[in-house]
C-alpha cells in the first residue's frame, strides 16, 4: 500500500526543521549487516598499495555573489527610514529570487519601534500575493501566539529573504546573504532589544551555525552584524508552519515565547 503523501510531507518537514538537509543514499541500508561484515577478518594489503574505492564527495556550501552583497549594502545604507528601506528592497536586483516567479518584494509589518523583531525564513504564497510577511495560516498562528504572550503591538516582523522562493523551498545561503544587509539595516532602524528567530533557516543564517532548530530553540545567543557594530540577544524558536504540521510542538514554542517575554519585561539592573 503506498504511503500517505501528507504523512510523507509532514515527516520530511520534521527532519528539515531538525536540521537534516542531506540524504546519504536513495535506498535504505541494513546497518546490522554492515556491522557484522565489518567484524570479519580482512586481508592485510601489501605495503605501498593504497586502498581502492571512491571517496565520498564533500558537501559544498553555495557562496554569495560579492557584487550583489556589496550592492545591497550600499542600497541599505542609503535608507534613512523604513519606508526608504522598503523602496530600496523593491528596487534591488541582486537576489536571484526576484527573477524566479515572485510577484513582489515582501518586506515587513509591525511596530516601527518594536522592542522585539521576529525574523522568519521567507515569504510564502499568501505573502507573495498580499505583500506582507506571515499573513497565511502560519502567520495567523504566529499572531495568536504573540497576542497570548502580550506581544501584539511589540513586534516588528520580517524575513531573511524578501521574495518567495519557488515552491516555498528553503532559501539558499547565497539568497540570504544577498538580502542580509537589508535585514541588518532594518535592525539598525527599528532598534529592537531582542530578536526572535523563527525556524531553522532563519536561526542558521542569523547565527551562522549549522545546528538544527531542535538543538537551538529555547537558548539565548548573541547575534552580531557583519561589521560587528550591532549586537543583540537572539532566541531561536520553532517556525509556526512547523507547528501546524506538528501540533504537539506548540508547547515548546510557547515556552520560548514565555522566556522571551520574561527577559523583555525584566526590570533593569540598578546601576
């Protein structure tokens, strides 16, 4: 009996959020049989002979176009407020996603002086149509959670990329790098006190780590801008789209929000 496509999709999404982004083989492997085989005595090779067999290819990380990053930095630096920054993003041509079927640039929504900035992965289909981040099913869940935590008017919401990736795929490191100067400029203009990184793609990019979201969530990190001029506490959490697929994980995301609000509302230390 063929597997339920919805169950397969949910399982794959779970492993992506957990940080698994590569498969070692297309077919299952009997590790027990391999282990027994490894225990068998092996003939000793003659001196001077190298073992045969193809080496496993190294994983290559896609590099960003330095010209695109430099152009984004110049465009972002020229924006003196969020309105100008939105216009600069819309006019920017250095991110390949802009030429891959996206209808429009999707920048941000929320309070321009918010103490918390939520940074997600990238726009989806609903966001591409409406021109604002987190407005689909996942966005509605995010809004409910923020409201329950008392954060409705205390957040500014954006993403690591501003154009919808085809098929809602995860944005590549190169695409995120091309948009990074705009994200950093948004942080500089809003001047939040804390960052909430929603999902593995956001947390990995913003914190420059390869760890999966299940290892990162609920822990405080220090985010630093590329030039070292900005530094803020950052809390990774599960993406609301993941919570729609795995409702049992909502408890963990709620714990993260409580941790964030506790730090946000913590009385300042006496000087």
